[in-house]
C-alpha cells in the first residue's frame, strides 16, 4: 500500500521548521526517496528511521499523517538499553541501569585522573618553557652587548689593553 505524494509532501513540510535538529536528515531522506520510489523497502526504511529518531519533535505529527502505512512503537527501557549494549540481565532492568551507571562513573574517574595528569604535565612544561625563554633572553642580551663592543658602537674602559704605544709587540720566535 503506497503513501500518497501529497501526504509525503505534508510530512516534508512538517520537517522544515526542524531543519537544524540533528535527527531531521535521518527522517527526511527516506521520506524524500518515497517521492520517486514508493516500494515496501522504502516504507520499511522510513519506519526504521522514525523508530531510530523517535524523540524528534515532528514524529507525533508524522505518525498521524502516516497512520496505516508506518507502524512505530515507542521504545521501551529494554529496547533503549539494548540499543547501546547487550543486556547482562534482561530480567533486572533497574539493576542493569545501576551497573551501567557504576561503569560510567568508574570510566569518568579514570578520565578525570588522566585529565589531571595532563594538566599537571602542561603546567610543568609551561614552567620549563618559561625558564628556557628567560635563559634565551639573557643570552640574547649578552650577545647583543658583545656585538656592540665588537663593532665599536660601545666602548668599555676595562677592556682596553694595559700596554701603551711604546710597548713593543712580540713578533714570535726566530
């Protein structure tokens, strides 16, 4: 049983105000594909897309328009838990949620510890880079001072030779 083109167009118009919603595209594409191919496979794709994006704000109105063509059931707790990981104990769903929360808390503690380690390493590298920058600045000043003396732009009295002009210069061994 095919869905009329006018119903598909109405569904597409319902999605327009929710264009920025992250799940809109997942519902839009199967709907748009139905315009050119209204096979049962396309309707099954639309059904699966609506099932996967059941919390989208346009889904209740879409289901109203598509009544009789698409059968979607609201996800239950068992389905929602099974969607993210296999159930360890299918009979105790509350216990399953508790176990997952405990695992999440343990992973969070590990990640927070890793973040703390990385932040302390960053602080240490900042301190060492500041020390290297300070040493570099002093070396630059010292070298500029040396070049200024070498080129004669700066004269320093204590660097002059104690010999006067009358002292004979050593010529080497003959």
